[in-house]
């Protein structure tokens, strides 16, 4: 099936917590969205940025974290 990483015809630069979790599951790492939230607090998770109060992840950062 696959995660749609396009937005209005261009590449989607940022994934929210739910989409990041689904993307990681496609890569073979099943991790719940809430676990990503916990890793943001405790450390050890993928790099993220915040837009306002919303944490977002870039696909290259998720790929780097998985490898």
C-alpha cells in the first residue's frame, strides 16, 4: 500500500507523528506513535523539529535513525 509522501505534486518534507510511525513500519520497525513521543522526551529517538506545538519528522532523519 505505502505511505503517500507527496503533497500537492511535490515531495512532502515533514511527517507528523502518526505518519512517521507508519513510515517506520514500512521500513520494518513497528513503533507506535506514542513511543515516538516518549522517545522525544527521554532521548534516543529520531531527530525532529517543531512547528508551533506539533513535532514533525523528515524522512531522511527517520531513515538515518533506522539504519
